[in-house]
C-alpha cells in the first residue's frame, strides 16, 4: 500500500490537499491550503534531484508589490502534450480553456483537434453552459477551447492545414520523457467514432506512433520538417520536444541550428499513465540533467540566443518552476498535476478506459462524472504564480526574466544526508555558465522564418491573390528547381486560414499551378481542396507530405528517351501523413511510399521497400515492381499491386502480420481500380496504365488486393 510501500510523487495526501485548496478558489483560504500542499511536496522523501537543492541569496528581499504580476508569470506556463483520446473531450477542452484564460499555452498532444474549438465561444448562458460545448460547465463568453500548441508526432494523426494554421506554435514530438525510445499508443478501446474521425482512422483499432518520424533520419531531415512547418504557417514558432538523456546537448545544438524556435526538454516523470509498466519503470532521466546539459551546450556554442528552452516532467510547485528557471528554462510545462487540478484522483487505470472521474476515458457514462471546470485550472496556476512571486521577493528580484540561467543562486541543501547521495556532486547542475551580467541571450526575437521562396513570389501575383480572397479559377506556369522546397504549402496555409480545409473548393475556388523542372523536398506538401499541382519533371523526397486535398501529378517530359515506368521519378516517404487528395506519379517512387497515409488516393508505377507502411486509410495502386515489407502495420485503406511476374514470390514481399492478400473478387473493387487508372492516364498520359486498360481482361487477374481486417466488410 502507499502507507507502507515506496513513496509516490503523486501521493493521495498531496492530491487531496491540492483538491481542497482549489475548491476554495483564488482566495486567502485557498492559498493557505495551497501552502499546506506546498509543504507536503517540500517535506516529502528525497525523490528528485531538485529535492537536494535550495536557494542562495545575493540580495536583500523586496516588497511583493515590486515583483511582476502573476499574469506575466502565467504566460510562461504550458500544459504537457496530452492527446484528445488519451484524455476525454471534457478533460482536454477544460485544460485548454483554463490555460487560455491565464494567457498560457495548452498543448493538443497528437491526434488532431475539432475545428469547432478554433473560434471563441459566444453562446454561453448565465449558468456557464454552451450549446456548442454542452458537455462542459463553468464557461464564459470569449472562452477559447483551442490548443495554442499543435503537436506533430510520427503518426501525423489529424495533422491538416487548418489544424496547423490554428496554431500559435507547432511542436515536433521527437520522444516522450516518461518512456524514451517508445512512441505514443492509444488503446483501441479508446478509439471511438469521434476520436477515429479526428485521426482519420478506424474505430476500435489501436493507434501507435512509432518513435522515429519517417521523414527524419538525420538532423538535416529534422531541419526540413521545421522548414515545412514554418512554410505553411510563418507566424507560428516551431518547437522540438526532446527527451532528457545523456547527449541531449549535442542533439539540441543541431536542433537550434535547424532553425527551431523552442526546444522542450521532457523529463522522465509524468505522463498520462497510459503506458505499460515496462515502459515507464526505470526509464528516462530527470529534466534537471537534460536542461543543464542543453543550456550549457547551447551557451558554450553561442547558440543560446537562437532558441527558447521549455521544460516539463513532474513540475508541481512554484519552487519547482523557479529552480528550472535558475537552470535556464524560460517556459514550464505541467502535465499530471494539471489533470489533478481538474479532478484526477490518481486511480492509475488510464489505459483501461475506465477512469472513474471521466478524465482519461471515452466511456460516455464515466465522462459524465467529470468534475472539473476551467476555473480549477486557473486557480491552480494562480497559486503557483503567487508562490513564484513570493520566492522572487525573498530573492530580491523583480521578475522571473532576471533570474533565468542564474544557477549561482542554487546550492546543495545542507540539511540532507542520504547514504546513496553522500558522494553525489551537484556541480553539473549548479555550476552553469556565468550569466549574471550577460543577459542578451534571452532576446530571441520574432519567429524564425524561411527565406523568401517560390510560394511567396506566387502569392504576390494579383490573379492568385484574387482567386484566394474571392474564390475563383486561375492557372499559372513556372519553372522550378531543387532549391525550391515545400512548394504549395504556404499557398495552402493562406487558403486554410481563410476558408478552412474544405471551404475554398466549396466556393468553386481552383488554383492550377503548373511547373517544369526538378522540385526540391516536400513538393505539394499540405496542399488543400481546390489546388492542383502539375510537375513536368521530377521531385525529391516527401512529395505530398500531409496533403489534405487537391491533386498532384508528376510526369516526365514528352520524348524523354527512356521508359518512364522503369525510372524513379519521386523520392522517399511520399504521401507521409496525407489526410486527403490524390497523387499520380508516372514513374517509380523511393521507399516508404504512402507511409501513414490516412485518406489520399494514389497511383504509382512501382516503389521501393515498405509500400503502404502504417497506412490507416485511402487507396494506393502500384502498377510496377515493389520492394519488400509491403503493408507492414497497415490497419486501414486498400492497396492494389500489379504482379506481372506471377511466379508465386509476391507473398514473400508482403508483411502479412495484419493484411490479407487476395485477388480482386468483386466488380466494385475492379471498377474502383479502373477508375483510378483512367484518372492516372488523364493526369499523366501514362503509357503503362493505358496498356493495362486496353488489355483489362488480361491484367485484372494479375492484381493483388491488400485488405486489413478493418476493411474486410467493404464490398471489394
């Protein structure tokens, strides 16, 4: 039991004392109870590195009214990346509204966000209820339920242009501090119709984001993704979430050089509790180690001014925040403790979908028991901010900004003597670069930006401006080179900002962009309904990354002198995370074609290894040779693969762990395939597709159909 067993950070005593304080609201009685909570944290057994530290004083105390306001401090607060799906709608939306009220930034986690959350509430009655969010209570007109930080994880669930354009900041999730080396996992029992709709997946199917992003295998690839996200939304900063571990400083230096605006160091404490025990026990390292290493490395390499540092992982009090600030952190993330503030009772059954207070469940009966309101979140953050103000007053400083990086104000506690820590030298977290007089590195400036590119030139064209502002038709032609990266994304962002994902085409908007040449990385990334990009030439990696709609067609010039079906014409990892649209490629693709495709339709004339890996929706047709491991982790969508050799070896190229391999058994499946091949011919003048259609009766028996269990009931 907790009374006789190992001490737990979030003990019942601590949790109950915080609940009592929050119930009193931001009042003297409430803060008195919060001080009891503070004392229970401070007097706990030594469980973290910061428990071995205390504050040093180099100034006389000042009056509290000389210290910056609580509102100014709370602007530095964020919530951890907890997804809608891991959390219920009630818990996720309440967190976002509460953090938005105090001027901080909530984090969507991976999994998308409902567009109804993007606009402020205006239909709240006198009792705090809204027809738009009828499941919430304690609301006010003007409340905003959207998350300021939108997360992009390896699964790319729910990452659409509209989602990215609603962000104040976009976070690339490279790992989870509570379980480094493992990705996110949402049990199938939590994937109901609503969650599956947001993630463009199948209800009841477990969703996994593997640790590596399939478009990141080097620091240069990470730099490209940062470029992509800056390109679609130039007003949003890009943060990169790293796990606290040995060597993080070197990685962070590369991330800073890759043009990230924020680096988040995630410690091993915290998490929503949805991880298996094997993932969270004895894994990861404290944020104190990672933060100290990153701050020191960036400072010593003259990179500290390039990026803001944020830290999370078990922060509970204002003292925790202050210690993190003294070690170099500028923003602070709260995860588990924020859930406790809105009513979590630490039942520790998050992964079962049976949370008794409706926080980490999609069960409608249990969700009705959710007790939290945005005021609970506001009250908790106000308490923490007031504690910070009091500590700053004791230190003699007027603002948190003045003490960031001042590790000289930390020293080992003299009243602590533990057998296991007697030989522990804390200099690595207290002897950081001397920044007492040098404070220029805290001036990070505006959001990092990409250089002016082809999209910017196109957006200056009057006909394109007019076609976006008042949806209409326009067509342009341009040459393109491999230095033109992420072409189409900024235009898509402009359209999504004004019209959402679907509104442009619904208003008969149509942009046809015709290019000739060799396109750089991420051609047609994030394009949207109503956009058509045609490329006569070839393209690098990541074609159609995150495309949400529209059409992209790529084909070689006429009379090119070789058979297009034998040539690789697009690079690796095309259609990664696509949420709609169509791609037609007259030629072969590299590896991982259509990885994590959610809804796009595509025709390609051959590919490398890992075709349709982790696909959850859409239709992919390959009419040429493919590499090995086809359909690995494919839980949705349909693939048609032409097997012209027909020597019985095709099955050995398919990963049969999930998908079923069958011939085209129904006329509806055959018609679906023919329709796509006809469109491929129309878009690219494909010789190979024309030949197949002319000899359809001969070619139909040569196609294999890959069908995951979730699609088995389709008439195919």
